[in-house]
């Protein structure tokens, strides 16, 4: 509500709270640190623009209200990723060590860090073998820990459809593993 009222510090709080999550989501979909950084920045630029529009249009303010901010940001990110792949053929890139270091929880001890690093590599390897729509729904549900309603809003499907798709994705994941 404060962001919609034009308070820049409120937007800054939203940015600080969501930037790591949005970056991680984009990175897991693109496997490129640079692309993830660029697209994450663009997510928040588009969000700021929509906030500015929302200050002038009451109905738009409802769309970007507090309870929908998370889903709205992920939806922007998802659309930017789709646009990115439509515009350009991107080769698959291995995860670089810098990103692996950023993804890990800084409170982990060295043994947990090594284990987590291996887990990330294995997870990325397995996820890369799934269809994009399955990979996306698994990331949104199990990595980003979004509800079925939030995922449904992001991908533009019903909650029931999301549940069915997650079931199929999980089955496909088990097959790959």
C-alpha cells in the first residue's frame, strides 16, 4: 500500500525481500548468471512502472496489492523468461561456481556446503532432462515454495490444473531419476 502511495522506501523493501527469490527462479530457468541478473532487474523495473500506473488507476492497484505482490513478480519474471527464449537461441550453460556459492545458505558449515553444492549440481542435471513446463512447476512449488493458487495465477491456469501438472511432473522426475 505504501508503494502504491509512491513511497520509494516501500518499493525498496519489496525489492530487498524478493530479489534473491526472483534471481534464483530466473537463474534456474536460464542457467546464466548474467541473464538472470539482467532479467531480475527488468522484473523490478516493470513492477515499478506498474506501481506508478497503479497510483493513477485504482483498478490496477488491486492487481498489485500486498497479497498478490509475490505472484505478480513471478508472473513478470516468467513472461520475461519466455520473451528471452523467443528472441534468442540460447546455448545451455553450466552453473558457474560463483552462482553455486550465492545459492547456498551462508550459515552452513563446510561439510553441509559441499553436500549442498553436489545437490544443486545433481538437481540441475536432473531438472534439465524434464520438459520446460514440468521443470517450471517443480521449481515454483518445491524451490520457491509457492502455493497452488500462486502458481496458478503465475502460469494462468486453474489450481486443479496446477495440481495435475505437478503430479505429472513429479512422475516424470521419478522416471528420470
